[in-house]
């Protein structure tokens, strides 16, 4: 037994030694990002990251940090890992501090490289990318001053190197987002128009075309570009493309809770009920087994879809079960303005009324009335039912 353990440890040490020898020294290449050995190392970790295997991904990134402690790459990847822990529930601030700390470390390491050589495109790339991701978080947190500062820095470094290196396609991702959203934001958030006075004019159509190129040809920013296209296509009246992109991302990263949820939404919107049922059941199963990234927001969607499916099939008990879970998931996140919450309660009220359980139906309608606008069709329905059954219990 001792001999076997010794041989096993020897094999691990030998593998790690060969592994270390295969990677280049930091000073031996112009850029780590364009080195094939580094790309192979990063591919496994990044794929794990997007598939929500965060521990495995971060173990790989930690190894890179030990190999390259003065390079911004491993710190940025650790920050990206924490960003994707935030994505399934953007209101969850649990990972904010760690995400920002890693992005700040990446910025500090990149600044050191930039001070040595202000024509270093790799340094500019990490400065643009880290500031860009910080800006995304600050925007989500409605910290507009911080978001503006981060955005200006991201654009400054992006423009210094966008057409000057092998990383041009990676820089194009930032330019694409800027072009698209610089035109989209004032159309949808008029109060932010004054903020954009500090920036150059965007081009929505060009931004979309650039994103498609990045999604097709980039190495590091490919999946991020695909994520944005999936969300942008419906606004551009290209829902069929959004559906195909969501399907691709789900099939590629089946344990990514956000991609899983988004694909379920696309199936629901496209009436693909046969496929929607197993996809939604899988979401519920992963939530119940505490899989990483699967939480109440995904549960709200999946439970509502299942309630809808079983209502159509005439399976009352299953429909009621999943509509009740929709209500439970929603109330845990206090997302009382969610439409699925309102419609799930309306269906439960209908079932209760048919079963002559007027008291229960009134409870659901009271909640609907409380959490919907006065002009909402369900608000009117609730008001009428409560008025009609005022004396009933």
C-alpha cells in the first residue's frame, strides 16, 4: 500500500513538473495571451467557469497565478469566475467584494506592465477588460459615477491598441459593446443621456455586426459576445437567432444556470413544450440538489413553465404543485412584481374557486391585488372576485 501511494505521488510530481516546463516563462514571449500553451491551459479553466464548475476552474487559475504572479491574466480570470457567480441573480451582492478585488489586482498588474511599455497591447487589453467588467457591475448597482469612470478608462485603453496587435479581435468585443449600447442606452434610459455626453457617439448596427464577428472568431471573449447576442437579438427582432444562440450555449454549458434558464424561456416563448418539460424539470432537480448557481429566480421560471405544461395536459395536482412552487420561489427573493408570480397565483385562485375553497382563492387574489398595478388585467380580476365574494369565506 505504501509503495502504491509513493508511486502515485511520484507520478503527480512528475506530471506537474512536465506541466510547468511546457508553459513559457513570462519574459520569454511577447504576450502570454497569444501563446498556444497558455490558450490550452485557459481553455479548460474557462470552459469549467462557464459550466459553473467554479472550484475546478479556480484551481486552474490559482495554478496560473503561482506560475505568473506578476501577470494580470490569472487575477482577471478569478474575477471573471466571481462575476459569473453573480450573473444568475444579479441582485445578490455576496460576491461583489471578491470580484472587485480580483479586477483591481488585474488592473494593478496590468498598469505595472503598461508603465514598462505603453505600447504593450496585452497590458491595454487587461486594463480595458477589467475596467469594463467593473463598469458592468457598477451599472447593475446603479452607481453611475463609478460606472462612468470605469467606462471611460475601459474605452481609453481599448482605443490605444484595438487595431495594433494579434489581440485586435479581442479588443473588438469592447468596441462592439460600446457602439451598440451607446446608442441603445439613451433610447431606453433617457435619464442617462447626460452621462453619454462625455463619450463618443455609438453605432448600434455596427456594434451588432462587430459582436457577431467576435462571437465567431475570438478566443477569450467569444462566449461573452455570444451571451450578449442572445440577449440583444430579441430587441433587434431576431428572436430566431436568440433561440439558436440560447440552445447552443445551453448545450455547450449544460450546468450554467443562467444559460439553462434562458433556454427554457426561449422554449416557452416558441411553444416548444415537449422539450421545455425535461429542461424545466432538470432546473428544479438541480435547485433541489443544491447545484451551484441554481437558485430561486431559475426556480420561478421553471416552476411556472411546468405549471403551465401540466395545466394544458389536464394534470391538476402537478399544475397546482408547480404553481405553488412558483409562488414560494418568488416570495423568497421578494420579486413581487414578477409576472409569473401574478399569473401563478391567478391559476391557483382559479383551482381553489373550482374546488369551492373561496377562502383560499381570496387569499391569492388579495396578494394579486396588492402586487399588481391598478390597470393590470389580473388586478381588475382580483378586485371583481373579492367584491363578488366579500361575504363568502
